């Protein structure tokens, strides 16, 4: 009986050992067959990460280029707040509105703004705004002067040495006398009668 138990125990042990070996081989084959898809996914993830890194490098390069370009643009605007002066007709700017940087622009034309505080022959002071074109300092040609009202609208043009235009205001119509025969570089006086 004891021998029977020993033999039976041996048979059971052999069977269990065989099952363990077969199961181990089956598991090995499964990881081998399933391992290849896992590797493909890992390779794809690595490739995607490399592509993302390349894209980020390109983005950083473009950002640096845009920053440099913006610095150039800002520098140009600081040096030329009104852009490049071009000949303009009063019809092109009449009714135009002054921009925040002190320029009047209409139909793509620009002019530099000069603002003067004008002494008024009364008990008050009044400020008047005028627009004039830039001229070479050695030029004897008088600049063209555009007179604007308080809202920034062009209401007339002063030409020659003395011209009279009308300036609308809430208190009535004032006569503006522009004396432009002093220098030819945009300096002038305006008197309100």
C-alpha cells in the first residue's frame, strides 16, 4: 500500500511537472507572438516623438525669426512714425481722421502731424492742429499745410505765404490765418481772429 502511494505520488508529480513545463512553453510562445506588436507600437511611439521634436525645433526657429522681424518692424515704426511721406491732395485727406501715432492717413497717403499752442487775442488759450508734408531742409518750396479741426478732420489747406481757411467749432466759425513764409521745413504760426 505504501509502495502504491509512492508510485501514485510519483505519477502525480510527473504530471504536474509536465503541466508546468507545457504551460511555461505556452506562455513563452504567447509573449513571443504578442511581443512583436508591442515592439511595433513602441517603435511608432519613438518615431512620433522624434517627429514632434523636429516640429518643435522648426516652431522655435520660426518664432525666433518672427521675433527678429518684429524688432525690425518696431524699429522702423519708431524711426518713421508716419511711414514714408508721399504727395497728397487735399481731396485725399479732407475728412481724414488723425491716427493715434499723430499721423493722418487716407487712401494710403501719410503726413507728419505738428501741434502748436496758439495765442488767442482773448483771455483764453486754444490749441490748433495742423498737418504738413515733409520737405528737404534746403528746399525753398513752402510745405503744404492742412488745417484740422478739434475732432481731427481736415477742414482746409493753407498754401502760399498766407492763406485763410475756416475752422468749424462748437462756438461758431473761426477764421484761421496761416503764415507759412517763415521757414520751409514745416514751422509756421497760426493766429485766430
